[in-house]
C-alpha cells in the first residue's frame, strides 16, 4: 500500500462507519425507526417504498376494542431492524425520499416486504408486495389479527 492510497481507504472506511452515502441514491448504515413505514438512515428521513403503515398515533379495532396499531407497527419495524445495518436505494417522490431497504446487504432481507408479510403494513398497488399482504391477511398476522 502506498502512502497515496491510504487517505482514500481511510475515507472509504469513515464513510462506512459513519453511515454516509456510499453512492448517489444509496445509503448504508444503522437505522432508527420513526413509525411503521419510515426510518432515518445516515441522518436522512426515508419513507419505505411500496407500503402504507398506520400512522404512529393510529388506533385500530380488534374484537370490538381499540388498540394502538400505529405503535405496534413501529415496534415491529424497530424489532426487525434493531442492531442491523441497512442498505437503502433511494428516490425522490415529490419532496419525499422513498427507499427500498435491505438488511444484510443488497441481496438481504427486504424490510418493506417483511413488514407487509408480517401484517404490519398494506401493500401499495404495483409494489409487488400484494401476495405478501394476502398471505398476512389469510394468516391473521399483525393488523389482520382478529383477537
């Protein structure tokens, strides 16, 4: 290794450790949960693409009783991404940064797909998550639980 290559390697390592943008449209780093459908990665607020999760303060009915489904969805997302680094591909949608995020690298677990499959979010039409939502509804998982 020459002395000239060291600063480049150090900068790349610093980017990895600090969770800054690795390339345009890509963010890598630990995430914080905002609610069941949005997170913060590398200081940027991201809306998970392809799904709709209940707002944090949303109440739902189950068995005739209200429950805090928005908080439950947020806790489910937090439990899913806890202590993991995410790789997020971002795009701008009318001032909102939408992101497809994976845990365990670019070929790892799709966070949006997992939230829909676990029943904590609805699939947006055309997202490709529709079969996962149908499965969650049939199994009575998450928001679709009846008791």
